């Protein structure tokens, strides 16, 4: 069999979506029972096959939108008529506050303008060696363990990407709070579906439901840890030039105003808890797919050694790592780090020939868009060739949205791609990842896309000259 045929045979349907999708949109009670287990299980089969599916669940109208043209209208062309939902604000207010992810209107525009200059790709290039160094530190930790032992790759990637965000945003000063931040963030997200379900049902704020107070406490602990870091920086400002120093010093280009203390904390929590988490999950799923498709590991390894030899990966090399980037992008297609987006209909409107009343919920299931039967050839198959330059040019901008789309595209998208490619290239050059032959990780939507049961993989360090 030729090298070009092998990937198709080896990587076909490595793991189907989660379970058989619901045959049709679910009534509210059955919807909620599935939703708290895993929101992806509530997506109807038609969301993977049609462009828009409208359903009255007994409490209101829900429109599942997967047609790229309609998504572009919602997120860009007619965005003012499709604001973010009050539900989202309620769910995140105790953790993320009114930061760049959750705010709307003038508050969001002000924060976005203020923070955007911090994430210019040209300025981020200098941070790539820090990203590569974090991956090299992870390799050293693996090399201290017996070769071939199972490692919790999801936890390892979370620690690695946290070290990156700590080094680049806080000049390493967040390391002291690492355990508190990672533990609190994990609790805040692990069963957040209950918070979302409670908001859907419009439960009063005082009403108890499972995990509520534990998650609220985790949110407070997370914000306290970030506040401690910020206070320490203000008291001992040693002239650091990291992203935190630049954020503190940033001024709105129109008014000259800095961010308030609360806005700084809101956004630092967002960057810490959400920013590194999405990249960690993208890398986790990438390594799982590579363990299931070892020929792609070999292709990455050859590419990295041809491009970089044994040198550290820096920004000048990233654009030449086309296979590495394609693998990461295909992994984010199958397992998008943020699998669902929501909006609300602001005024009575027609969408895709369907009348929608003001207040109707818009669900953009990116997970389903990325596996849509009419948008992708053999959509459940892992095939990084889709994202090699000659084919990637034909992928529509709302057909593939790992970082969202429109004015609210993830502000850290360039940072995340640089980090993902640099870390993936560094790891695969020196490590061979092997599936245990047993664990089939169900994709679990908890704001980010987590592998249920973790991600155990065998880790085999390679000698520098190994092929």
C-alpha cells in the first residue's frame, strides 16, 4: 500500500461523534436529562445534515444553525440582531465577570480595543521560544519516568500550557498560584452543565442544584488567586515587559482610559482559565489522534527534523511546519476546543426561510458544523490533508471555526496557533505516543471539549537521532 493510501485506511472514523445523535430535537425533559450528562448528546441528527433546524422545546424556540452562510449572517453581517445571551452572562458572572468574553455593547468594544494590541502576531513571535521551552520541560518530566508508561496526557497538556501563559503573561509570577488556579478552574468547568440547565429553566438565583455552591466557591478562589498575582505585581513591579504589564499599561485608543481593577481581574481570569484550557484540549486531542494514526506522527517527526534539526522551534520556523499545522487544524475540526456557540434573536426575524421570534435561542454547534455531512467529505475521518495549503484554501471561513468568527473571534487565536504548533512539533520530534488499545474518550462538552475519563497514552521517549 502506498504512503498516500495508508492515512485513509489507518485513520478512518477513529472515533465517531459521541453516541448516536438524537433522532430528532428533544422535548425539554429528555433534553435536560441528556444535557447535564453531555450537551453534545442533545444535538439532533438533522443538525449534522441540514442547514437550520427549528424546534419548540416547550419553553421557547431553539434554532440549530449549521449553514455557513447563515452563520456568517449571525456572527458578522447582522450581528447586532443576534446578541450574546443573558443565559451566558448568568452562567459566567461568578467566574469571568464582565470581561472580554462575556461583556457586550460599549463595554465589550472598549475592552476589545484596549486588549487587541497585545495580541498582534508580530509581537507574539518573540514568545514562541517560551512555548517551545515549556514543551521541552514536559519532555524532561516524561523522560524521568519509565519508558512506555501510561501518562495522563490531558493533565500534562494543561500543566504545559499553563506554564506558557504564566511565563508569557505573568513573567512566571503565576507559578505560585498554579495549583489553586488549575484546581479551581477544573471545578468551575467540570459540571457547569448544571449551571446552564438552571439558567435555561430560569431558576431563581437562591435555588440549590447539584454542584452549585462548590462551583461558586471555585470561582471565588480563582478570582482571589488572580487578584493576589495582580496585587503582588503592583507592589513589586520590576519593570517586567510581559503581557500583564502591557495590559496594566494599556489605554483605550479613543479615551485614554486604562482598565479598572475589576476589568483587569475579569480579563486575566479569562486569559488564564479559558485561554490556556482551549490550547491544552486541542493538543490533547491532537496527541490522541496521532497515537491512533502513527503514520502522521512519523510525517510530523520527519518534517520537524528537516525544518529544525535539533534546534529549538522559534517563530521563523512555524510557517514551514505545514504538516504539523495541518494535523493540529484537523484535530480541532474533529474536536473543536469550544464546541458550541450561542446567540439570541434580538428582534422578530426570518433566518433561512424560517420565521424566528425575538428571544428565540440560536445554537451554533461548531462540533456539528465541523462534522456536517454536506460540508465535509467523510466528515468523521481524521485526514490532515484537508488542511494542507492546496486544499485548505477551499475551506469556507464559517465552515471551520475553531476560534469562532466575526468581530468576536477569539482575541488569542494567533497566540493559540503559534503555541499549538510549537508545542506539538517539539513533543512529537522527541516522543512517540501510543494508544493503550482500550480507552475510547467520549468528547464531553464543558465549555471546552474534554475527553471523558481523561486521556491516558503510552509515552516512549526517542533518542535525538531516532527516525
